[in-house]
């Protein structure tokens, strides 16, 4: 089975940076894309960024464009999310995701979830 494990979360001041990583230990050809979602308390899980394994095509939520960069290392089955210029509104649990579509930009497209890693941005 697909097993996604995130790392890299933590506490950072506004304007700082964090780098999240996700290791996919069981990727198959049915898993064509990976991505990141986030969820704050009392709110819906929302899309952040996604990348396709085959081409490295990317898509970002408008709220993070220009600040976050998603990348993948196909040989290692890992996906990273470099988060710069962090804002308090970025505070959430960040979840790695994997799915069959070309890009996983909505919750309904996700087949597998990681356990989540907390990102807290202080003012």
C-alpha cells in the first residue's frame, strides 16, 4: 500500500521559511501525482500545491504562489514543499497527498493521505 510520511513542520516567525518533505514508500503507476493540503482548526482541508510524477508539472493555490515551491525526486519517491515568506495565515496542519489524477488539487482527487505535520507561524 501507499504510505506517506511527512517531516519538516515546526514553529517559525512571520517572514521565515520551512521545508516540508514527504516520502512515498509504496507508489505505484496508479499514483500519478502528489501534493500538499493544509487544514486549520475548524476549517476545511484546502489545496496548497501539487506536482505530477511524469512531467513535474505543478499547480499552486493562489494564496501561496510566489512563496511556496513544490518539487519532486522521482528516484527517491519524495516530494518537497519549500515555504518562504510565511504568514500567520499559513498556520495549519499540512498533509501530504497522493492520487491518480494528473494533479491532485481537490480533496476528492486524493487517494492517500499522510499523517500531517504542524506548521505554526507566529506574528
